[in-house]
C-alpha cells in the first residue's frame, strides 16, 4: 500500500484556512489600531508617518 492511499482525508482544511485568514486579519487590525494611537513623534521614531498608515 502506498503512502497516499492510506492518507486520511482533510475535511477541515477549509475551516483551518479560514481560521488562519481571520487570525491574520485580526492581527493586522490590532496592529493598525495600536499604531494609530501613537503620536507623530513616536511614529517617526519607528520610521513611519501618518501617510504610511493610510490616514
């Protein structure tokens, strides 16, 4: 018997990909929210401007 013949099916693959996608969106949202709370001087220390954030 070959390896791929005995391989289990992946019924939850769509769920896993959706969960990962939502996690990335949530992390991006939290990061953007934290950066928007910084002052212009703090953003400059990090090397960003308000224009970089899309404001």
